[in-house]
């Protein structure tokens, strides 16, 4: 199928983008890598009046590094992270996640900001960046603001962006040398969207112990204090006993009552933890 | 068979056919590879379920899964050439080791893998992870076999 007729704009700066997206008389969709939006246009799941291509805006490809974090522009691609063109402050965690996204052809064009703004529940960045403790930088008509990733993604394909606002960059914290990271996803076919994702970050030097169960039918389930899954408090070493029953109960309480779905999501988290242990 | 998530991975696959005199061996191998890929789809991935009100649940390729290069293993093909006495050049048919055998071969392999658990034989295609896990769960919770009652046929 082909998309319905639309107008196309490729502004040179963010102010022009915001001027277009805040308009209420036209339906606007932002185009970055087009790896999710393209098929949606072709299947007529979205029918915008204007496509605003943001790939011509230099500041959206910027990468800034400081002592605590890197700030990655929204149009940085998955391949940029996989290939190491973006400095890695996560001890290899993010390049490993990037490497597993879809196929290389998709990774060449798909962007970090696009993936987060699209907010597919099964997206790798949605779950992994929530687990890492990343935040998004939003620019809008009223200025700039920042949100934790898990607060930015509010539902299935829903994000906390007001009219005229755009995700400008992602802030990724610099992990300690001793941090442990584990990520595991379950797919029926390699390269397809995940059926279940588990992610865990254990970084006691920064008092961070976070776990995420992703690819639920809704927003990812974030354990901002993952010690609760191990029946204890944050300690220097990764605790031995993972309480699978506690994870299963949290999933059921969040609405995941089908035994098969519940089981594979618990297993995804368990295997992410096993990988963190081996890190 | 991954017993925690029910996924099945094919580690090795060998197909032996006797096509009599092979007229074009490259075409024969191509036919067998293609048929094997289709058979793997039947065995593990492809299904068109309907819900209680008759709505199709797999209406796009997002739900109707076709095997791709990462799902089809490196099939090893061997040939026997027993000439038919009835045909010109002794040719016979080819390709049936492709599409027809995989559902049976793969299901038998999975049943063999689950046998130590005492699982009931799976006889359905595709062997989705959900069905594999259900068979494992049922096996683990099966009550121990009852002794036959006196005088009754066991």
C-alpha cells in the first residue's frame, strides 16, 4: 500500500520544527529515520498533512560528553552507537543493546530519539534506557525540560510531549567501572520485536540498582530499587537469590495474568540477571 | 528445546532423497532447500488462528511468522540414485523430503527431547513456544501412574 498524499518539510533548525508541530490546523508527524513511521505511513496507520524531516538539523546529531554523562542528540542512529561513533560511558552495555536491534539496515537509519518518541512497548531503547537510568531532554515553545525515560513513556505509543514539543537529546549517565549490566530479550524470530525483555543495572558506587521488565503490553515495569527482588538491600556484590515469585506477582498485579506471558517475562529478567552476574 | 521459554532451535538437519537419475542436481538441491524452509515454517511458525467470533488473529506477517534466514539451518543434503527401471533415464520424483517431512521430523525431535520429562506426545503444528511450555508444564504436574486394578485390563 502507499501512503496518502502529504506535504514534506525539512527545516534547518529546531525553532522551525516547533513552529510547525505546535500548529493545531494541520496534522504533523516528525520524520527521523523512518524505520517505524515509514511502514505506518504505507499501511495508512497515520495520515499526516505534513511530514517534518528533522535529519537536517545539526544539533540533533550532537554528542556532548562530561564527567557524569553523555548527551546524545535525538537523530543519532542505532548504528552510531553499535559502531562506537558515540563515546561509550556504559562499559559496552549500550553498544550491545544497539547491536541486537532489528537488522543492520534498520539500524543504519533508525534513531534513538525516534525509537523513544515512537514508544513501542517492545522497543529495546525504551526498556534498556529506563534500566540504565537515562533521561530525555525535551525542547518546546516554552523552553527545555528533562524527564526520566520511564516518565517520558506513558503508554503504548504514548509519550509525555505537549503540542510543539520535541525530544531533543538523551542523557545517559556514566556508569562506574564496577557496574554490572545484563540485558536479555526473547524473540520468536531473530530481528523481530521482542516478546519479553529483561534488563538490570547494578552500580553500588552510584547507589543504583535498577531492573526493568520490558515488552509488556504497556509501559515497561521499572524496579527503581531492584533490591526488592532479592529480598534485601543494596550491597556491593550482586545478591545470589533472585525472587522470581516476587517478579511474577508484580507482573500479575500489572495485568499480565496469562501464565505463558508471565513466565517468559520472568525468565527474561532472570537471564538478564544471570548475564549481569557473569559481567 | 529451551524448557523455560519453549523456543525450539534446530541444531542439525539432514535430508536424504533417492530421485533416481538427477537431471539437474542444482535445481534438485534448490527445490529441497526451499521445501525444507517451508516445512520448518509449518512445523514451528506458521498458523492462522481465529478467535471465538471468527476474527482472524494472524492477518499480517507480523503475526503470521514465516521462517527467515535465521530460522532455517544449514540443511545437509545427501542423494541416492537408484535408477527406476520404468522411466527414461531412470528418473524419479524429488522434493518431497523438503516440504512434507519437516513437521513430522521436527515434532518427533521435540517429543524425543521432552521424553525424559514424561511429557505427552505433541501432535500439533506449529509447535509454538506456548504449546511446548504447556506440554512441559502438564508433564511436571502429572500424577504418578496408578497401579492397575485387580481383574481389570491395565
